[in-house]
């Protein structure tokens, strides 16, 4: 909204109604270009502050002079940032003049100023906590501008020779690539602390903003490929646990996003039980129409189930998500049928995609289940002993290692060393997929009479 | 040869086949898989044949100047070289200089001193960038023109501007040049102007001493050392410096150009911008590397070598030298660190190497990618391992060393210790040094498996073979070390391992071995 009397009216109404979302719309950069132009042209650098001060003073009854000053500053900086954004928009539309300037970097920097003005407002100028939506808007766009600035710099191949490089013993060109996003993470972390460490009573606290900012941070960490750094955020939120509002009191969207990220972090650390719990929460809370989000959750939840409970997704579930079906179905079929060699091939086939999604190492462990199913087939194929008088027939529990070896090399037609087969069998026994023992002297596996393959009914 | 390494061939012979293609004097020991577990890393390394290779060149005091003279590279501008040092300036450069001083081209507003400074700056820069021979000197703007342009630009910056454009000149192409000029000036103010350059030997030499500057704005230029200062003052006068100060960081932010001529230098962490006279330029560092390779072979003094390599890496970094030589330095340091089990230092090199290879520099990327994977297996860093896998291309996956590392990973992930120990016995390059670090814990894991799965007993020989112990004795020792006295039984000449009685004997040790992976400098 351009800075005229209408602006003061809007601000004053939003302020008296304590409508954070309405107020946040006055600090958004997400406007059509002509609207931005109107804002930019409505004032000039010389008079903007006095204009804002007069207008806000006349229209809004601030409890505090500090607060007035704070808002004047926020809007003055916002106005300036709009100017930079316009420069960036104009020159990025204008392809042929690959300007020597990093316009988005400047837009990012101007927007950082806005974040700082806003944070100062919360820390020094007694901004009310319901206005936290403004902080959401500013933070969200800060991240967008940071990514644009990084893309711009990388595509133009700017050599950034910042003096700090001189002081290091080694250099790392990689760090420059996502320089602005890294800076953005630092800025967001400041915002996170301003929210998280507010000690006001809960109803007036900025702690309500913690999860929104935390989610932005988590997203950024993932983008930076440093999901491990997210631990700090999780720890900080955990440590402040009892002073925080109840997690269920936060907006559902924030809960789901947070649980998803928490789940994926646990997943990457192979803490599958915790990952399963978080992802299940996210799954249950996810909006029914958010197909993309549900697909993301399932991408990790399905491998989780494979590990924790050795269960495969039903075909009905996968039908709803064609991409997941393509991703998982071949593997699932091989596991189910105990086709060891085909499993290897399917894993190889999808390797690139699995690795990209960071699920390869988890899915690879599905081989154990495929192997278990194969061995189980060998066991059942041997049939039962002659039943004794009046007793239930019992399965033949003594299986030569050579039979297992034959089964394992059936698919690939490659001969396998008996010692290696024993090693695989030992693993099955050790991991609890199979009950029994190997007798090396006799080249025999002696399986348990009751439940040789736990959980499979034999 | 050490008695504990009976199978290893003489390492001198081995090393010459490994990497002989990349450099003449390899500075690492090629390694056979170490058959003995639990041997400490401080055991003396196999000695090298010395005399024939390094006899003459290893005199302890090769003076820096001697070496500099032997090198066929021109010295940097600021270095105080004896006048007779012959520098072979290309003809095109000579023509360029001559062209600048043709009377028709002279500009009355540009003093001779300014021209000479500019010339020196232009040529030195071209030399440092290594484009001396490739630049089209005939098309190069003359120094007087450059100076005039600079002045015009400086004037421009003085004019009032819209805030949105105020910083634009900071990105102008001219500024960078100026920075390095400042640097060269600040680096060696006296020696630089005292150095006689070839182009001063021409007919212009006398004039410049007497200085018939048609423009008398400056004080009489009696000492050549004042030329630069005067020039600077002139620029300041025109407002160039004031505008620049406001917009860019201090002028010293370009890469340093080293002038230090010592081969050896102790490593010190920088706390301020490095001084050029304490930084060795690349052509000296090349000498240093050769020296260090020899030293390493001769003395095997790791703390000395590591320190020297660190200072070398630092010198390269501050000068922003990122070329194949840089790669070589990091590769060699990484191999030496690996050999000595200094994982912290190794890891730093590895991180750098990854970045350097990414720049497209040649080296042994596959060898080090393989190490990288093995390293992440050792540190059990799932996230990084995932990232490393994601970075691999199809061609890399087929590389022998990388494929080996991937197979190791897969074998361990599936608990296939049989396969793992086969791979351990057949490790390319120096990967065995890395595998040595986790083979102990994998033996424990395998032992746990065996104890759970095999009933009553197995021959000790089976354990020896499956877990690649060098002898039954060593296998027995391993079992005894973990409290398995009760589990070994001599049965008519065959030692049996009573797996049935082991229960969970090795579980504690196994859990402990897997929990303790803490390495300094880990990413």
C-alpha cells in the first residue's frame, strides 16, 4: 500500500482490531510491480520518516512513543527495500543487460535491514505479540531473496573475494555458493531467539512465533545440506519445553511441517523409531488435500516401516501416489516374493533416485527381509516329518546349508561360497529374522521347532 | 623390514609403481594391508633406499637465491633480485613499452613517473597471472590512456547520484586493478622502485632520473621511491581514494603476493592479514615440496612434515593459488596424514581436495573419493555418507577404488563380514590405512554374529580365516584380549572355539567399539 492517508487508515484499523494478518499485508513485497512502484514513488528518502511519524501519530493511539518510533523505522526501511526490489525486478526482466551488479544481493541486504528494524521493534519498542505475523512475512521473504541472490551470483560467476578468506589456512569455494542463504540462516536464528527467549506471560509472548521461524530454519538447513545443524533448533525448543505453549495449541500447518522435519532428521540419523513416531504425527495431521506433502511424508514413512515393523505398504495406498508407486513397488514385490537377485537389480535401478532422497541406505536393508522370505520358502518347501501317532505333524527343521546356498544363487545363477552363505545365515540368526543355529561340522542349520521365522507364521 | 610385516614387499619398490606417473618422488609409503591387528601406529616405518636418489640435492642449506636463480621463472615485481638476473621478456612486451614512449603517443597531462608506475603494474600483473605470453600486447591500451581513463572514472564517482546507484562504481572493473597496485606498493615500497627493470635500460632511463615532467603539479621527484607516493597523492587529490574508502573494505583485501624466499617456514595461525615478505610465492613452494618429499623419506618426522605442509597450505591459500600444484600439495599431505593415522589433518585435506577437484583441477579424485567413503564408514557418519553417495557419478561408481569402497560399505550395511574381510585383504591405494581403523570393531561384530549363530563350537582356524587374522595365534590373542579364556579348547591338536558358551561375551566390547568414533576436525 502506497504511503498516503489510505495507508494510515489501514494501519490504524488493523492495529485497533489487533489483526496481525491484515497488518502483515502492509509489509509484504509480494505485490504486483505497479503497486510496488506506487509505494516507491509515493515518498522520497528525505521526507519519508517525518511523513510516517506525522501520519501514524495522528491516526493511531500508541501507548508508547518508542513504539511509534519503531513502526516509523520499520516502514521507512520497508520503503527503501521496495526501491531495491524494484531495481532487481526491472533488471532481471531486462535480460540483455546482464548488469555487473548483483541486484538481488542488494535487495536481500535491504530486506535484512527490514528484519532488523522489526526485531528492534520487538526488543526495544514494545511491539505487541499479535503483530508477529509481520515477522513471519518478513522472514519468509528474506529466505526467498537470499536464494535469489545466491542463484544470481552463481549464474553470473562473480568472484567474491571477501577479505575474511585471507585469514583462513584453507579455502573452500563451496561456502560461497550458498553464502546469502547461510547469512539468512543467521538472521533467522536471531529472529528465532527473539521469539523463543521472550519471557513475557504466555498470552503476550512471542514464543508463539517460535515454530513458524523454526520451520523456516529447518527448511533452510535442509537446503544447505546441513540437516545436522537442525539439532540446535530442536534442542532449543526441547529445552524451553515447559515454558512453551502446548505444541498442540500451535496452528496445525506449523505442527505438521515441524513434525515432518523432525522425523526426517531422526530418519537420517537412523533413529527409526522416533522418525516413525514423528512422521506418523505429521501424516495424521496433514491436510487431506495436500497431496505433495503427504507424498513427502510417505517417502520416509514407508522405509521406516520396513525397518521397524518389516511391513510393506499396501498396493491400494501406493495407487494414490503414482510417483511413490514407481519408486517403491518393484522393491516391495521382490521383498514379498523373496527374489533376492531381482531385489538387487531393482535397488540398482532406482539407486539415483533413492540416493537423492536419502532413502537408499534404509531401503538396502530391505534385502534382509527379502532374504528372510527366501529362506522361509526353502524351509517350507522341505515339508513335514512323518507325523507320530496322535501328534500334529512337525516341519523338518534340519536344513543343509547347501540348500540355502542353492536358493540364494537361484536368481543370479552365480555360485556362492558356502562360507558366505553361512555368514548370511549367521546374520539372519543374529538379527532375529530366523531362530536356530548352524552346525558347522555337519553343514546343517537346525531351526527352531516353534517359530523358525518369527512373525511369519512358521 | 619389520618382522610383523612379513608379507609386505619392500615398500620402496612398491611405491615406485603406484603413483610414479604423477610425480617423480612419491612422498608416501604404499601400503599392503596390514595383517596384524592392534599394532600401534608409532611403530617405525620401513626405511627407504636413500643414497642414490637424494645424495647431492639434499645438502641441508640450499640457499633461497640459488634456487630462485635456477628457476626459469621471472621473479615477482617486489623481489629484490640482483640486476644481472636475466629475464626473458617477450618481444611483444618490449614493443608495447616502446610504443608507450613514442613521442607522438605521449600525453602532457601524464607524467613519466606515472606512466612508468602504470607500465610496471600492468606487466607485473600480467606476469603474475601467467598471461604474459598470451596477452595481445599490440592491442593493449597505453599506460597514459589507462591513467586518463582512471582519472575520468574517479571524477565520475564524485558526482552526486541516486542512492540506488551509489555503489555501482565499486563493481567497476578498474577498482580491482587498483587494489593490487596498492598492495604491491605497500608491500615493498623501497625495493620495488629500486629494482632496475629491463624497460628502464632503454633511452628513457636518463630522462626519468632527471624528471622533465611537463606537469609541475608535484614536488620535484628526486627519489624514485617517491614516485608511487606522489602518484597516490595525486589520485587522492582527485577524490578517488575518498570515494573508494567509503564503499569498499580496506584496500588490502586482494590476494597477497608473496616475496619470501625461504624454503621452510613454521606454521603459525594467522591473526591478521599476512605480510608479503612472510609468504612464499608458488615457485618457491614448488622447491619446498620437493624438499619436503625428500625430508619425509629420509627422516619420517611427522610433526615436522605436518607443520611444514600446513604452512605451505596457508601460503597457497592467502595467495589464492588454486591450481594443480595446490592439488598435489593437498594430496601428498593427505596421504602422509593417512599413513600416520592423523585423521584430523587428513580430513582437512580431504575437504579441500573435494573443493579443488570440483573446480576442475586435475589430480586423483577417484582415489580420494574412495578414501572419503571409507572415512565416513569409519566415522559412521550416515548423513555425510548419504551425501557422498549422492555426489557420485555413474563413471565414478565404476572406478576400481571407489567401487571397492562402495562394496565395503554395502558389505558392512548387510552384515556380510565374509565379504568385508575379503575386501579388506584387497584394498587399492592406501585405503587399508583407513580400514585398519575400523577392522577391529568389525571383527568384534562378526565374532558376536558367529557366537550367536554357530552352536557348540567351530575350529579356531575358521575364525582366523573368516576374520582374516594372520595366524591362529593372533585370532586366539584377539579372543583372549576380550575375555574369552574359557572359550578356547584344545581338542586333539585342533583348537576349538566354543561359540555355544560365549553368550553375550563380546556384545559389550562391540557396543563400545561402535559408540566411540570421535575424531577431531571431523566435518
